C-alpha cells in the first residue's frame, strides 16, 4: 500500500500488525478537533493526550469551518491554523492522522462540505473540481509536514462511503497531486463498505451506545456485540441512519491482508435531542478491552477530547436534512477529556490500558486471539492472545443495561506450544463488572511469570532491578506463580507442583523482590484498582500516583494540574517521595437568582419519524426558566475556571460575556467555562432551561429519567472548579 513515494523509514504494515523501527507496534489514536477547541487550549490538550498514553492524534479537517462562503478564501489562522496545530503535535511528541474527507460527518452540517459544494461524493467532474481546489489549499498548509521527517503518518479519505471504491482512489490521487502524502492511507470499513483494498487501510469502530437509533428503540445489538470477544470487526450500526440502503445491516468480514484495527472506538457519545446516551467509564473501557482481547492491532478513539462548534449553525440538524438534531454548540461527547479539558474516569481507566500497551504492546501485537465459543450469553467471556510461547488471558464481565452475572469457581487450562498452564492454583470468583488481562508464561526481564490473577500496568527499567507494576481488580484475589527455585523477598510463598506461588498479594506501597537461580532479579509493586486509577507514567522511567493530572513539560520536569490541595507521590528507588501541593480550600460562593419561571413545554415537532425535534429558538425563549448566576473571582487562580451545574431540564443555554454554551440534558453534570477576564471582579452567567416533563418524547438514561417530576427546569447545585498548574520539584533539587 505504501508506494515508493510514501515510504516512511522504520514504519511497516503487515497483515498481522504495524511495525515501528523493527518492533511490532500498537498505535493508540485519540481524536481531537482543532477547530472545535480554542487555540490557547491546544498545548494543554495535547499534553493531556500524551499523559493519557495517546501516541497519534487524529483530527478531521472540516471544510465548512474554514470556508463557509464561496466567495471567500479559506481561513487558516487563529483556531483554524491547521499547520500550527500539526506542528504543536510534533513538538509534544505526537504523530498525526489527518482525516481530510472532504465529506467527514463528525455531526457537522453537510458532513463538513460547504453549502455551495455539490454533495456528490463521487467522481462527478463538478464535485472533483471543487475538491481539487480545496485539497490544493490543504497541500499548501501541510505538504512541508509530510515526508519521512514529518509528524503526519496518515490520511483518512472520506468517511462512511460504502459503494464508491473508485472514488476513494480518485481522492487519494488528488491529495497526493496536491502534496499530501503519508505512509498510511485509511478509510472506514464498517457497514460492509466496498473499499479499494491495497489503496487504503480499512479501519473499524465500536460504540457502547449511540444517539442514532430511534427514541423507542432499546439497546441495539450492534452495541451489545462490542462487549464480547469476537472476530467480527465490522459494525453495521454506525451511521446506519444516514446510510439508508447503502448498507446491508449484516457485518462484513475483515480483509485478511490487513490487521484488525480501529479508528472509532467510542470514547464517549454525542447527545442528540431525541436520544441522549451517557456511557459510563466502565462501558467505554470494557469495549476497548474487548477489542484488545479480540486481536486489535490499533486502538483508535472517537472522541478523545471534546469540543465546541466554532459558530452557530454548523451542527447537523433536522432543519438541514439530517435524521438527528444535535446541539448548536456542544460537542463535549462525554469524552475522556471534556470540551474544557476536564479529565474524567474514562481518561484514567483507558490510561491504564495504554500503559500496558506501551510496555507489552510489541509482544501483544504478534499474538493471535483464540476465542472460545460461548454456550449462552451469560457464560464467562474470555479470550487468549498468544504467540504459542507466552500470552495474555482477557476477561470481561461488564455490560451496561443487561448486567452480566458473577462467575464462581473460575479456573483456566491453557495449552501453549510446549507447555500447559493451569491456573489459578485454586478456583476463584470473578464478580460482575470486571475487565482484566492476566499474563500466561510471560518473561519479564529474565523472570518468568507462570501466571497471575493480577493485571500488568507497566515495567520500569531501573538498572539491574526493573520494576513490574501489577494491578489488583476489585473483588478478585491477587495470586502470582513463579518457577520453582525462585527466591522471593517480602512475601511468604507456597511451593507446590514445581512452582512458587505468592498467594493473596496485598496492594501496598511496599516493593517485593524476586530472584531466579540464574541471577535475574525483578521488583514487584502491587496496587489496587483505586490506586491504579491515579497512576501516571509521564516518562523518564517515573511512576507517579496522584489525584492531580500529571503532565510532562518540555524541559522534562513534571507539572500537576489540580482543583484543590493534593498529594503527589513519585517513586524514587524503592520508596515514594511525597509532595504536598496546596490550593484554595474554601468553596467559592455562587449566587443563583431565578428571574423567570418555566412555562409548560410545547408539543415537540416530529420531522423525522421516531425522532422529536429540539424546540425552535422562539419556543425556547417563550417557555424557558431563567437564572442569573454570579461568581466572585477574588482568590481564583484564573487559569481555567469552570462552573459545574447539576440541573434538571430538557435543553439549556448559558451565556457568559457574549459566548454561548448549550446542553441537551442527560443527567450528567454540565461544565461551563467561566474563566474570568483579567481584572473582572465577578463573572455573570445568564442561564435558560427549557422545561422537561414526563411526556417529553426523548430517551434519557434511567438515572436522569428518575429525576424528572412534574415540570422540571431546576438548578440543583452550582460549584466552581478552579484549575491550577504547578511545577513539581523534587526535594532532591
């Protein structure tokens, strides 16, 4: 696929995996839309991506964001400075996939095509003439960032194009003629798409839930499938409401010439008016976990960082011919990192998976997935990825809406090429809601782990005594087996049947040491799930545990980002060095004054069958409850300040200093950026909430629906979140 013009030294693609500099490589891609994020936030966003274990940034280039009017030249300045964004990715140590479309979707009007461009999505000459001009503009921005030394490693052509393989080849030729070239050319392959194999790398997706099903529909089978280990990679549900008769509804087969790879694992989910899913962190992490256990060679998330549409009228809507009404401004997506750079539980759970991939991905990438047939839907879901010599057992007992049962007396019997591994030494119970990956006959710096009922977070090389960090799942006993003759310092052992077993390892900050008869030594650190959530691997062989966000600065120092006093523990040798970081301790007083009562909502119009439309602006204005919220700025750090609202209602808008944010309420807290201008004594928010009642024809998560009683347009609470960044200095300095 990578022709002579697109060679990237050290990067190879085979039918099993990607390779980087002679080692197998599992990229981890996170989607961030530069045009949906203020330029002054780009650097902080990319540092968070790096801290979260992302290695490649993916971004759509929405044509309509750059050139809405036909007579105007495309804009590439300010928040639209694509080249500056790519350069900043490079400077942060991240590579880039550019999704150039020209039809992108991304919940943007016309899929990102300006209104004046004919929406042919084919080799129609008039359409290609416009695309050629647009790609020429992109080439002038990006050509110097392509090539062997550039940060751009790939381009995605089009999106969700099901029956035009020749058009994808044409687009690739146009892009390359305009100076856009990279070793990887990709296309979305879900929906049984007919794509030009050999010209593009087919990528897949998987979401825990989606807004694109009808209000009355339950949890669709296309979502349920992603909580299984499976050799099915095609998802017939993604975008199916836009595809019409272009898709069959039947999953297609993965092409054998390419490894299983994803570009759209749901990092969250957007909210449409008619359906408002709010996937939990465990939902999102379980889907990613199941893809790894199924053989994934590339983990790609959509979205990884949320955003805000740059101006009104750019969203897909019923008024512009789409089957879904999306918020005018809000594209937070419940992403691991929100639209205002607030990190969420999803960010932490995925970061643990990415740490494992950074340490063991080169070995995992070469392993096949063996997936047992299940007698029924309640049977234990597990898979083995192995190269015949060593491997990993993946287990998942988490599923939303239809919880999976606890499993009692679990015991595995794994036969590799030359060895049989039966474990654990006594059957254990695995509770519902568990996603774990356990090693089998795994060599770590000369020490063989026969098996463990502990996850692997990372290996930190430090001289002759590297450190293996293991994680203990809630409700699962932590056992570990080593070969006979291994000496263990720091924990009693059980010797039986040619192995040394460490039973019931506690989570602790104390390190253990194991030493083989041949002199190989390995230190062990076992942490529980709660501690692992706050474990950071910022680089330089460092392990940090903190509730603050920990990012790497350009000079190699660390910085903490927190909203209050925190402790930061940095592993130094065999002990943790503790740093106490102070911050504002008192709550910021928030004044809320209601200035207008809500009036009963009007009947929702239904333009699309099964999907109500959002209230029109005039209707919203006539029925909304109104509030004035005032926040004093005295004592605030002022770097990034959010107002977190808990409310109940249907649709809400907030205006702060001429800037508007909006919300289709789904029960989640709503964070509004109220970062004060310099010198302002207060910040004022004008809030309007359109009421919701029991008859409003929208699908809500159960916890949100339970809050609706009578006419609901209320503010339940308001909290100020004041972020502050501090450089972390070692006491040894």
